[in-house]
């Protein structure tokens, strides 16, 4: 079979595009036949990958950051329909590379290609989100790392507008700006065995622990357990949100779930209703700006993640 490489040249502030020749050379030296396509605009990867899946390419390789992986996964879902998804390989050419670090994939380009050449895949969960917006439209999206409503996607929107800053600094500065805005939503949350009605600052749903290069929003998430993990909470003041922020930077003792206002839950599904509407993101990409209802589902073992060893 021939691998299909989806390269996002914008990843890591246009640095990924400069590695095209190195990527093609690494696959050639590894003896892996491949076809490489380059994205030209947001969501272009979804269309390109859907066509590649229908054409029978395997594995599908995401060359970029976490947003690129997210679009590739959505393209795989669209192209495969009801059939199994082809294996997913990852070349970590992004800024944060959260998924790569969360699951322990190699950061080095040649090592990542060597893992793809060896071909062993591990079944990993995916998240499916059915989103209804304030205009009554319903769309379906997929995620493999992190997705959220409320403060987190508001921060995503702010960091995309903050073009003068780079890397994790941009994520951190956007976080501070978002906290100072102190948005609050009225929410209804339902999950297997529980529910909550009341105010929230955020609802963050994780397949894995880390997002944004810095933030362990779901510190006990496990992308191989068949469940999604989510946190929700309401801090009534900006000061209290700022006091909680350092806990989001900790993976172990003192993590975000130890903050009294934050609750962490594991469940196979979650339903969220929000007033007013909220931005919605998946793997760092804003897909809906005015979501009012989302159903999240864990798809156990849906992704055949190429891990090599």
C-alpha cells in the first residue's frame, strides 16, 4: 500500500512547509512509497484526506501539529463512512505536538518515519461530537486529543488573533486575556450516572491529558480506556480563575482537578447545553463559533495509531 502524507505548511508558524523535502527524503530512505499533498487553507485537509481514503491510501500520515491531526481524522471519518478507518501516522511538525507527547510517539522526524515504516498500530479512542449551533444547524466533528466549550475555545480564538506572539507564549498570553474577560455560561450537563445544572466557566473534554503545549485540562484522561474524561467548573471571580491557572500546568500532584470548583468525570458520553452560545473547538481548531448544544461520545479503539514498536 502507498502512504498518503498530508502536510500543513503553516504548522509551527510556516516551519513545517520548509520540511517537505526532508519528509519525502525520509520516506524514500525508509522504503515507504508515498504521495504527499499540501493544504492551502483551513479545513482543506479534510477534503484531501477524504479523497485519499476513498482512493485506498494507507496509512494516512498527518504532517503538522495537533490541529492538522484533527483535520486529518475528520477527513478519515468522512472518507471511510461506515467502514473502518485506515491507520493513522503522525509526523510531529507542529508547535505543541500534544498528541505525540501524550502517547509517547517520537519527536524526531526520521524516528517518526521509521515507526511508520515498521507499521505496528495500536487501537486508540476517538471522540465524536454532534454540535448544534444557535442557528439550528447540526454538524458532526471528531477529535483525538482535546475539545471544549466556554473559556478554552474562547482562548483558542484569542490566540489565533494574537499573531505577534509565537509558540507556547501565545497560548499563555491568550489564556490570561481570556481569564480577564471572565465569561460565564449557564449550562446543563448530563453523563452516564450524573448531571449538573448551573453556571460554568468551561467544559473541557479530553481523550488525553495535555493540550495547548502547557495545560493538563483532563489530568486523568486515558485515550485507550474507551471513555472520555471531562472537567467542568465555575470560579465566580477573575481572581479565583487566576488562582486555579497554575494547577492546569501540573500533570501530577496539585493538578486542576484538585481545585474545589473543578470537577473531573469519566464517562462514555456527555451532553452539554449552554446559554449563551459558545465557541467550540476540537484539537485546537475552531469549528463552530456559536454552539448551544453538544453531544460527546467516546469511540473505543476507533483510531489505528501507528506506533512502530
